C-alpha cells in the first residue's frame, strides 16, 4: 500500500514539474511582451511551484533538484550592456 501512495505522490510531483516547465516557458515568451503585471504573476507561479517541489521532493536526482536546475537560468539571468574596451 505504501508503494502505491509513493507512486501516486511521484505522479503528482511530476505534474507540478510540468506546470513549472510551462510557467517558465511562458515567462520566457513574456519577455517579448510589455506586460510587467503578467511577468510578476508568472514569477510568483514559478516560485511557488519550485518551492513546493523542493519541500516535497528534496535531494539530488529528485524532482526538487530538477526544479532547481530548471530555475537556474532564470535566477542567474544576467545581461551585460557593457561595451568591450580594447586594452591594447
């Protein structure tokens, strides 16, 4: 009976991971729009889903780790508007 419960929990966690992936795609696509309210909403969705996965499925290789890897490009997003200077 415990295995069935664990399998069911894993299926639900994978559903959360799918929702997180979809929200991240929408967030990326929203960069082309001029809608800060929508981007704020998506940031909240992404944060909530990733937090739930981290709490429910901690550890390397689990869904929490997969969520963290999906979030890495968003969290470490960096755009440099600096001009390269010739140092010669």
